[in-house]
């Protein structure tokens, strides 16, 4: 990281870690997945993605192939059981408002590439988030679906990393942002009631297996205020070299004078 970036991140409007924002419940850092301060080498198997929030809600492989480390990200190959299960998935999103941040890049045009999913088929019990089709992105509770149009996947080389932000207020208003831009707001019927089998990388129940790179996932226990949300988006954009993806009016898109 350059000295200019360090100076920029030290400004009061910016954060250097999600722990600076209240309500942090889960932090899965692709630069430090083992929480040792050491970035793994390419090809290293990630059987446990350690939660750096202090809540010990780690994500672990419980059988089948193990995701691997590649180019500063945890790589999921789309294979059966190539996923990591949260120790306590309900604690992250069930029966509460929340904000979730994800930095990811898919590597396939296949259907049902969900980077978050669970194992239940009852309404409002299975948060699943990802690419339903090559040109359609979804965030759903096994109800209350939101569908968004995304560019068609063409090649591995041209597919971009995306910063996703998902929030749900205590009055059940859901918002989805892509690279700091609002994509849609809609009313849910209620909270997610439970999240059995919640995992990173897909769900056997949904026949969904994510193929792609995940650089970071962050969970908060409430719908963050706009300023806080933008602080986290700025942290992610500068950390992962995605600053140019933010809109020019985003408060964290440019270095302050």
C-alpha cells in the first residue's frame, strides 16, 4: 500500500478495518483468511475461513473438496460440497436487520451460482445470493426475491470484481447496492426466520455451486446508516483496487485535499 493511500485511509471519514463500525458480526478477509496476518500462497487449501469479527463464527468445510487460495481470494470451483459452512449462520442474519458486504468475481456462465445459500425450503428461511442466470442476479429469502439484470458473463479475463451491499431494516425495507450504486429497494414480508445450513459457496439443496473468487464478506447486525455503509464500501474499494468502480459522487471515491 502506498504512503498516499495510508494517509488517505487515516482521514476521519475512512476506516481501515470493519471493526471500527458498531454491530460487526462476521468478517471474512481474503487477504488474511486464517487470521494469522499472513497471506496464504496460491493453491493453499482453505478448510477454515476464520471470522475476524471476534464472534468466532468461522466458516468451515465439512466434507467434499476444499476451496483453495488463489490471487488474494478464496476460490470456489463449483464442485459438489466445495463450500464453507458458518458455525452459527443464524447469528449473522436471522430475526434481525442486517447489512452484508461481498467482494466477488464469478468465473462461469452457469446458472445458480450462489455465493451464499442455505439448506431449507421454507419461506424466509434460506438466504441465497448470487447469479440465478448468466444475466440475472438474485437476493432472496426463499421468498421476497429481488432480481437484477447484470451483464452476460463472457470470459474469465473480462469479468469484473463487484462490490455488493445488501441491507434489511427493522421495518423490512431491503436495499441492494452494486459498487456503491443503489440497484433497488423493496419491501420484505418479514425477517429471515432461520438460516439452517448457511454456507459460503452454495447449497446442495438448491443444486447451487458458486464458481469464482471471493475476496471479502462482512456482516453487520443492523441496516447501517448511509455514512457507515459508504465507509465500508470505501474501505473495500481502496483495499481491493476497485476505487474506480465507485460513483464519482461517492464520498470515498476520491482522495481528500
